[in-house]
């Protein structure tokens, strides 16, 4: 359920590269043209454009965007245009190097580990090592304090299988283990970490359903009651990202908009990283959770090319060609 | 330092496939010819032969070997011919499904995690999921008992960066942490697991060197004194596989030979899986540790085509063409 709209006939990567190059040249940059092209190409097409652009002009497209643009529009379109494993490796690095590393920052690691595919997560780890000469896990251990370290290292190290296979007995027995950990206020117990970090997403959703059937409360409700501060908040993000990522990202976007000013980094992340995955579901969940319209909220909080670009990713901007 | 010997002019994959096919046909199989071809091709060449053979004869080369051969020779040449990530996924699965899962079985997981490259380990995890609809970590948790589970899950989940970068201060501080764990007899401490499962191999070797300088004993000597049974034995394998894998594999081969009868599975593993990595070093270390010659020991304990094939991988068999 992606919101991205592609033209009926997609131009060749060479044609697109030439249009982008022309948009950069002359007095001022033609931002509308950048949106018309890049805002209407999927990941594979953008990859081909990056490669072709580099071949023709001996320059990186992302570098061109960086140097020709500025502000929130630049950040959003760069995030959209660069390779998704590089994008997520950089987001993870920024989160770990932030001065303050609260849940707002650390949840980015959970999103990468629990709301993307296992192969994507592997690619992010490889890219992280290549970019920073240091593994993602090493950076987590060096910069995050217990008890969050263990669960975060486990999550980013996971490689879950992705077939739709569910074992109801395992779900029941692991729901019981999770409940046991809640009762003992042992949220960092090895079994909790293993269950959340090794089971496939379908199995875990069954386990959460089973938990609710057995104990009336949902697992995340019980986590909150268990009240373990940051660990409880982080585990809540884990459950949402696994169970219903659209709910998590609706909240990320909402939090970025409400209050004084806009948190553009979070807004970009919520919209740009989900545009090809589940942004339509996020929009639906947003309306459901907050009784307000996501498109209207974006229009109210952004302006100019930045607004146009985000609306394009939401499937509401100018028609691409 | 590999022992494999390639012919000066390597035939095309089509020529090799035809030779192999001919060797299978007629009355009886021409095992000598199989050794002459497959025993003198590197991993990339064997991959191309597998693909070409399949294209021409619509049959898997590994399946042909399985059905045309028997006994130890078959097992060894199949291990050698199949894709290395599939080979290791199968070795890991067999180890975890063995009735008795002592160090002898579990050390196979350590070898895959600590004595191969990070990218190879990732490929093994992917293949494991594809073959068994279950992740390697899930199988470890289901079939290995604490306190071994935690370290094994950590090791197989690692993705270490592979640049030669070493930080001496980190080495010193982590040698101290390892020593602290030894003193407290807390070998399954989170810090021990994190150090052994996330640091790159060069850094860890520096840490082990530092340990010896600071505390006179080596880390593995102190592990033994700490005496935690299976966990201590497993950690010993971890340290050897990281620090000097040739030492570990020399011991694997020696153990497979001494005593009554030969443990062909271990002998195959020691020779076949290291032939393209460090078998010359293993041979040197073998002489050093056991004051006897590896080639002679193989000759003494094996016979026929099986012996010829192992000697070929040791660089001592018939010259390939």
C-alpha cells in the first residue's frame, strides 16, 4: 500500500538524468522539475537514475542535490534520492551520535530493525561498516546505556526468516514467557530479547494476539504498567513497529507536527522512508488515531517546494511525467 | 595460504562439465577424473561448473555426485562441490539436530561465525532461512541449553567490520573487562558476549595480546582455570577460531584421527572447508602441535579415492588438468 504515483510511460534513466541536469543549470534551480522527475520514480528507477547520472556527468546526483538546494526541501529530497541502505545507515549513525539519545533518537534504530525487511537490515549493517569502519552494534554498545543496549544490539543483529509461517503453540508458550517477564519486572530478560529479536514478524503478531487473549491486556499495555522508563518506551516502539508499523509512523508524523514549530527530520523520516512501503496505511491510521487529515496537517505545517514534495510522496502533488 | 593447486590453463566450465558427465557414464564412475577436475578448481570455478552443468544436463551436479558415489569420498567431494554458504548452513543444521549436542557439534557453529568472513556468515544465515524456514538463531535457542545459548546466538548474529583497524586503548579496557568476568566467574556476562561478538578480529587479537601482557596468563588459560564446563570449552574454541584458526582446525583434524577409527565428518570439515583459506598454515601448525606430519596421518587413516581426494586438497595429490 504505497502512495507513490508513477507515470504511465516512465522515461529512460538517460532522459531523466538530462532533465535533472537541466534543472540544476541556469539561474536558480528548477525545483518543480526535480519533484516532477524524482517524486515519481520508485527505488529501482531512482537507482538507475543515480547510476546513469554519475556515468554521464561524472558527479553524484545526491551531491548535486546537496549543493544546489537548501533547507528542508533539500534534506527531504536527498533522503529520498540516496540508496535506502545508505540512508538508513546515516539515520542510525546520526541517532547514535546525537547529544541527547532519548527514545526519540533510539526509536530510529528500532524502525530500521523491525519495520523493514530482513535483507534491508543486513544491507544497512554492511553499509554502516563500509561508511564508518565500525559496526552498528559497536556504536550502540559504545553510546547507549543499559538496559537499552541489549535489546537494541539484539534487534539490529536479527535476521528473521520472512515466510508466512506461524506456530500457535509457540505463540502461546512465548506469550506466557513475555507475561512472566512482565510479572517479574524483568523486561531485559534473555527470553524477552530472544523472542523479540529472532522470531519472524508473522509469528510475533500471533504471539501478541495470544497475549491479549490470555491476559486481557495487550503486551504493550502491560509493558506500560510495568513502568520501566526508557526500556518500557523502547519496547513499546518495538511492538508497534512489528505489529502495526503504520501506527508507529502515524505517531512519529503527528509528534513532528503538534506543538510549537515542526520537527522536519521526523516528518521527513515518517513520510519519505514509508512512501514506498505503507504510506497509505499510515494516512488511514493517522485519521483514525488523531481524527484529523494527514495531508491537511502537512499543508498546514510546511510550505513551498518542501510542501509540494511531501504531498507528491503522499500521492497528492503534481502529476509526474 | 591455501593449498589448492590449479592447472596453468583452466578449461572452460563447459569442458569441465562434459568431463564430469563422461566420468559418471559407462560402467562404474571414473572417480579419478572427478578428482582431477573438481579437486583443482577454486570456489568461483566450481560455481561456474555447477551452473553450466545444470544448464547443459538439467540436473544438479551435486545430486549427480550424491547418486553416483558412496561413502566417505562422496561426502567429502559433495562438501567441496556445493555452494559454501549452503555447505555451512547444512553443517550448522546437522550440528543442531544431532542427538548429542556437545562441544564437538557446537564448535561447528563457532567455526562458521568466527573463522570465516562476515559476509560469508551473512550468506549462511540467509541460506539457512531459505532452506529450513527458520532462522539459525531460532534453532540455536530451541536446541542449545543455557549458558551456551547466549554466546552462540551472539556469535552467529555478528557482522564485524573487516578493516585492519585496532584501538590499543579499547584493547586494554576490554582485556580488563574480560579479566573482571573471569575473576567473578561470570563468563556469560553481557560485556564478554558483546566484546567477543561485535569486535572485529584484528581488534580482538590485540585484546588477547593485551590480556596476556596484563595478566601473564592467556585469556584461554584463565578460562580453563575458571572451569565453567561446556561454556569454558566453547569459549576456548571461540578464542582459537578468532586468534589462530589454523590451531583450532589442526586440533579438529588430529582429534578425528587419533583413537579407534576415524571421524570422517570432522576430518572432511577440517580439510575441505579450509582448503581455500589456510590449509597450509593448518598443516604447519599440525606439525608444530603434534610433532607429526598431517599428510602422513591422512595417508595412514584413509584409503582409495577418499585418500586421493584429501591429498589433492592438501596440494599433494595428482596434478590437475
